[in-house]
C-alpha cells in the first residue's frame, strides 16, 4: 500500500501559540482517513499547511513520496491535492455551475484563449453526481448549507484530484443531509478518490472512515481504526475530559 | 545635523498622527480610505479660515478644525464606504474620487495660492544649542500627546479593546458581541480628528496649498507598508523611519528627490517582507 | 478562436457600431469630430485600465504613468526637443514601438513586484508612484524632457480632423474588440473570479499571479499604444498633461461611469465624460467643472456601481420581464 500523502514532524507556531506540534500521519491509496480532534486542535491549520497557505516552521509534506514543501498552492493542486473549506466560499456573483466550471479551467493562458466551453457537459455531470441536479443554475444565496457543501465537493472533484481534504463537511447539517453526503463519499471512493475527512462529530464519521488519527493541541494522540480510536482512553479524555 | 534631528522628530510625529488614523481604519474595517490625507488639508484650511479670516481665538479655531475633519471622516464612512465594506475595489475608487472632490472644494473656496498660517506659539527657543521655533516644539508636544492618547485609548478603554479585537479576528469579535458598525464609526471619527490635528500643525509648519496632502498621502502609504497594515506599533516606528528619511533627503541631499526614497523603500519592503515590521 | 458560433452573433453589434461611427464624418463638422477623437482616445485609456483594474480588482492608480512613459519616449526620440546633446531624431515607426515597449517594460519593472502580494499594496504603490513621478518629471533632466513645459512640435502620424478621426476610431475598435475577446474567454472568467475571491481561485489549481500578470501586460500594452498615438495627435506632451491626477480621474471616471469590468461600458463612459466635459466648458470654469463631473461619478459609483452597463442591463431585463410577465434568471455573464 503506497503512501499517497504524508506529513512528518509538522510544526507551526503563530506568535506564542503552537497550532501544530510535531504532527506525523499519512494516508494510503484507497482509504478514507478521519482527522479528528476537539475544537481548536489544529485540524484546519494542518489542512492549510498541506495546501500551502502557510509554511511550516519544521516538518515535511510528501505527496507520492516527493517533498512538496517548496511548491505553491496552485502547484500542489495540480499535483492532485484538493480541499474544501469549512465555511463554503462560493463566488457570490456566479451561478454554481459556473463556479464549478472554474475548477476545470486549465492553468494556461493560451489554452484559455483558445476556448473550451464544451466543459459544460462535464461540469453538469459532476454537479449531478453530488446531488445538485436541478439547482445548477442557482446562485449561492439561494442554496442551503448542505447544498453549498455539495458545491464545495463538486469543485474539488472537478479538479480531478487524487486526494480530497474535506474540512468539517458535516458541520451544521441535518442527520438526513449527513447520511446523504456520507453515502456520496463512499460512492466517490469507488472511483479511486481518497479522502481525508476532518470532523469533530464522531458519529458522522463512524460509517465512513477506515482509519482515524486524533490530534489534540496540534499533536497526534491516537491512531488506528475507528473503533480502536474511539475507545482509546486519551481520546475520550480529550473529547469528554474524563 | 541637529536641525535634521529636530525637524525629523516633528515630521515623524505629524506623519505618525496621519498614518495612525489610516492604519486603524484598515485594522478595524479592512478598507483603506484614500481620502484620509485630504482631511489633513481640510483641517488646515478650516483652522486658517477660523483663525485668520474670521478672527476666532486659537483654541476655538482648533476645535472647529478638528470637528470638521472628524465629521468629514464620519460622513465618508456613513455616506460612502459603509455600504461597500466588502468590496475594496469600490472603496478605493470612490474614496480616491472623494479626495479629489475635497481638493477642488478647497480650491474653489480658498483659491490655489499658497497661504501662510500664523504659528500657534510665537517666538523661538533654544534646543540643544540650536534655535528652534516654539511652534515646532509645541507641535511636537501636541503630536505626542495625541499619540499617547490614542495608545492609552486602545489599551485601556472598552472601545479601544473592541477595536483591537476586531482587528485581530473579525468573526470572533462579532460573535463576542462587539458591534462592528459602532466601532467603525468611532474609529473613523478618531482618525479624522487626528488628521485634523496634523493639518493644523502642518499648516503652521510649512504653508497651505491645496496640493498639501499629496506628500503626506504617499508617506502614509509607505509608513503603513513598512510598519505593517493594521499595526499601531509598526506605524509609530515606520513613521520615524520615513520622517527621518525625508528630512535627511530634503535638508542634506536634494529637495526634489523628496518622495523617491519612500517609494523605493516601499517596493523593497513589499518584495522582501510584504507584511512589514508588524503586519497582520 | 473562442467559440466562433456565439461570438458571430455578438459581432454583429460591433459591425453596426463600426459602420455607424465610420460614417460620422459625413454628417458632422470637424469641430465635433475633434471632440470624438478625444473621446476615442479616452475610451482606449479607459478600456486599457478596465482590463486590469476592472477585471482583477487590483485598482491601478498608475495608469497615467504607463501612458506618459510611452508618450515621453516617443516624443523624446522623434523630435529635436529631446536628447539635445545627442541629436537623435528617429522616425515614428521606430519611436512609437519603443514608446510602447517602455510602457510595458516600465510597468512590469515597477508595478509587478507589488502585484504578487494579495491586498491593497499594488494600488498603494501605483498611486505613490504617480505622485512622486509628477514631481520628478519636472525636476529631472529638463533638457531632455522639456521640464514643466514639456515637449512640443512633435511630428504627426496623420493630419486633419477626418483622418485622425478614422485613425483613432480604428485603434479604438481594434483594442476594444481584442480586449473584449480576451475578456469573454476563460481568461476573463478567471480574472473576474480573482476579483471575487483570489484564494479560492488559487485553490482551483490556477496560478493567479500568471493571470494577473497577463492582464497587466495587456493593460500596459494598450495604454502604451494609446499613449504614443495620442502624443503624436496632440503634437506635444507635458508633465501636467501626462502624469496628472485629472488625467487619472478622467480615466477612472470614464470606466466607472461606463461600468467596471465590462470593456464595453468604458466605451460609453469615455464618450459620455468627454462630451460632458466639453459641453460644461462654456458653462462652468476650471475647478467647478471637475467638481461637477467628480460628483456625478461619485453618485454613480455609490448608487449603481455597475455603471451604464449595469443600468442598461437593468432596463433590458425590465423590458424582458414585462413582455414575458415572469421572473427571469440572469444570463451568465
């Protein structure tokens, strides 16, 4: 089993606060990994570090065995890493089909000038595959949070990535919506996509993740299958303070 | 040499007053008010008008000038910027046009010729063996009193802490119950007032001309970039860097090269350390 | 290029506009044509500004710098007034490309570094630049640049109102259609997305710097073209004309009033402002005139930031709704 994405000894300080502290974990082909931890544990910061929004103070990030610390965000995305945002960030002036289409635009001025508007069919398919069938022409202001989360997912999928990092994709959703999106992810996994799912909601992750890592105060405190991790003493203490 | 030290100190103090307001507005609202330096001009001209054209006493003239510049800032926020806080492009364009509008208003009311403002305090005094006008010393003292006032306000008062909270983490601050609109109103009013004070002393230190706000504006940009947008400490330090650089250029090198060093440093800082000294 | 089928339909509007405007000299006196020539140049400057500031949202206050540098280079090299010590006088077909190159080169040298960084820095640097350059051009080497009076008696490309009108009109349409095609392509989409949320564009695997730089180069290139032709139409150039705030104000107001980020809007904005100022000239003098149209511009920015373009869109949508009696979904722009 090859390690698709790996972080080693990742450390990031913001002034006096250590957000991520010597964190190491990896994700393998075909997995859905749960990145768990109480609020403020450093999960989003970890995503930002992997994406290149921040530079780590110490540590390496490896994609398919190659270090990507020096790469800029868009280069990492082109390699095959995508992410969704915890608070959806759609383009407010665009109908979501156009929003998703931007993910399919090639990073080349000449190709853009030549014009490839036929992507609309591809985008429609992706939109339908995440369950947005009759809502593709709507504007972000007209959609529910659940739908906006689907848009985020569609945008990530449209990038044709190897691994998608989902930041709190379940937060704020109804139980019904959570089940729908969960089923969606399992389906997408069949197409070869690998997911890192961040959530502080343990129940939502239960049917979904193969393996889990738990972090607290930016540091890894447990790793293993979902059941192992959930019954781990340190994890219980972190979540429930017992 | 001593002349540079003294004049540099004054210029830095005045620049600090102007740049402080500019950076505080950014810290609290994440917008830049390009007409900020124009309030300096407003304050200067209103002071001149009250004092020398109408004949009001110095204290009253100052109060009116500060009230006008503060009011202008408030009016800008309420009437122009508030609606488009989320759209920096529009804020830039509209505040820039406003700056020119204020410029023309001043030209129409008071004309384009330079005017001399009577010093606030008459006479000269000796500082370190060098003769200096008392006006300059007074300006220096008042500037630092105002700066000190701002620092105290920001550290000790509730509103000041609210300002810092908004600057550090906007969403968190709002969730904690801080009303961003009220804080914005207060911040804009204060920044306008500071600009007015600077205008009063700028006028008496140099002279009045409608284009007087151009250089201070460029310097404010350089200061906030060097010091870091949104940082008060950074602004104070950078104001002195820029102030001394300009004084040295003007007195020791070549008067015509006044803004060039500021520009060069701006670009250098942006390339090497875009956040500036203490930027957010 | 760029999906010909939909473009041909929109092209018919361009063709109609070109036809109508080309025939203008047959019906109007040359004094009117001269105003139109100024308007054509204003449109060129406004469109070139819009390509950068309107689309990416990186408002450039240094546009007069680009135009002025181009103008000064071609002026200094093509006349006796410049480079007096070396007596270099080159023909226009040499000096004009050099002027354009100076605009692009100078722009890239001074403005690109600050464009790498997200935020207001680019705008601040560009404004500071203009202000400093204003003074510098007067002070530095007046023997070459003509000091604060500038350079005069420059050679013309063509003479006469009619010929100049057609020249400026062709330039205007060439630049407008060219930039319009770029804006309609995916490049334009990316630029507009950058204006809305640059981080997300970057997370979509696009190098925002590369796209911004492309927009800037186009902007500088077209500004340079406008600058050299304008200089050789006027026959002179001076710091107060080239690096002035009023010039900057005119460009910004034309674009904003017409509609930022549309390319087409500035065409109407440019004409509107030019004629507005011309007809105000006998009525209000100097500062009153500038005050008047600044206030008009401010009002439009505040009330309908999309400018004439957006207002026209609103009206068209209103008509469509009335005819069909229902709610319309907005067209994808």
